């Protein structure tokens, strides 16, 4: 069954949940629900779309705007299931109501060309759309997708994504994508910046805090390790369930590395390091891990790792500069 919750605000879609609409064979509202909630249900779209407009796509409806929206939705769903013939027929039917030079039609044509492998032709359409309207974020994102799929085009892909972000700086999904491509290119500072932007849009996402912490830990240095420690702790504050044990392991690793680097730092840096805080964090994280794995097959291995980290940290804290 479809577990998507019902929404009472009609502007956001039908009142009833998707399963109820499907059971009632309410074709229009099934499609509308899927559109409003941006669900990826191509099979469902095609089933109810064909029932609404007919297998030949020429059934008349009292509201032609409903038919046009349904045909657009069916065109994209057909591309999703690799039914290019149906996508082309949807496009032909749409062209009877929408001029071929309209942005609405060209966007769909670009997607069809992409799916057929004619990426150069699709790119030309998106370039023209951006030329007509530099703020066309949809076209900018499609350019990024085309470039992202081509090996060796990472710099061009980042340029396209930057152009999209200039038009919509609060687009969390684009910042998340920017973080991914920066990480793949080994630009960890750039990835950290992008993930900080992601956090502005989703500050309560424990997984983002954990990812950002890992990036800061990879960059290294006492200041970055402090930031890594902070975000690991925040991730655990938001989700301390066993499913977030990655953050708990990360907290232990970061605290241990912080103590290690503090022991090798200059006298001035060592004075500001305050490794005792890291020691307490290491102790806390280690105890939580041992408790979490108690009674499991991995208990002995986890305890050995924790004991090793604690023992090494105790030795590092014996360095005169840290006393």
C-alpha cells in the first residue's frame, strides 16, 4: 500500500490519501495528488492517465487544463519506464494545445531528447531557454544533469549548478548535490561550505550533521576537528538511536584524533586546545559504544578499539605541553 499521509489543505492536493483515491478510481485526483506531493509513481500515473484520457490520448475532458497537465505528467512517467513511443505520442497531443516554441513544450521536448540519448540537442534547447530567461532554474538544473552524467565534465557541471544556485540560493537539494560533486573531486573545503548551506535548510537532519563532521575531520587541523566534534555531537543529540552509530563512532574517532594532534601542536596551540574536553567526550562515546554492542558478536572488537583509543589518548595527555 501507499503510505503517504493525507493532507487537509486542498491547495496542497486532495483531502484523501493516495490509497483511498486509487480505490475510488478517482483518476484526476490520483494524478493531482502525485503531482502535488512530487511522488515518483510512473506505473500509477500511466494507469490512471490512460484511464482518464484514453489509450489513444484523445479523449475530451470538460477542463482542457486538466488534460494538458495529465499529458505532461504521463509524458514524464513514460520516460521513467523507457516507453519512448508513449512519450512521443503525449508530446504530439500536447503540441495541439501548446505552441512548439513555448517554454512549456520545449521543456518536455528537452526531457524526451535526453531520454533518447540526444543530449546535444537537449542542451541546445536548455541553452535557448536560459537565453530567453536567465532565471530559468529548471533549464539550468537540466544542463547540470546532462553534464553530471558525462565523465570528465565535473568542472562544467559545477558551473551549471552554480548558475542554478545563483538564481535560488536557498535550494537545499542543489547544495546537497554541490557537496557530493565537491567530495568526488576531493574539494573538502568546498564540500564543507555546501553542507553548511544544506544545514541552513535542514538544521534538524542528523545525517547532514554527521556528513559535515566527517568532512571537517578529513580536512584536519585542531579548529576543524573542533567543528567535527561539534557536529558529531549535534547529530547524536538529534538521533541517539542505534541507527546513528556512525556518528557515535565518528565522535570517538574525532576526539581521539584531536587529542593526538593537540599533543603534537605548538605550545601556544596546545594551551588553547583544552584536550581534557576531548578526553571526556572520548570516554562518553566509548562507554556508549560498549553498552550498545554488549551481548553482540562485535562486542570484543568494539571494546578493543575503544580501549586502544583511550590508552593512546592517556599517553598523549602525558605530554608536558598538555599538562
